[in-house]
């Protein structure tokens, strides 16, 4: 809010192949991040950007697939 550039990097899931197995891992790419862990530099009275959702709602089908994969029953 108040910054035009992207403050944080991106997360993505990558697949890794090891000798005896393949697995997925969540990785973080901070190369495009403009923000740092430090106090903000917004000036008092600076207009804020239009707010946007922080998270996307998962489709119920995706939730069901993941719970099934994890061996957890879907209990809506």
C-alpha cells in the first residue's frame, strides 16, 4: 500500500529429482523484490494504492485433491 513496485519476491513450487525419488518444494525468488526488512519510507499523507487480495481462494476441487493425496478425508 503506497508502493508502486513489487515489495516481495515470488513463491513457486519446483520439482526436484534425486537418485531414488522425485519431490516438490516451495522455493522463494527474491530477485524482483524491491522491499527489504526495514522500516517503511512512506511519507505522511502519501496516497495509498488500491488494495488487492493477498491470497487467492482455492477451488474446492483442488482442496479435495490435496486432502486425498495427504490421506485426509474431506469433511465440508
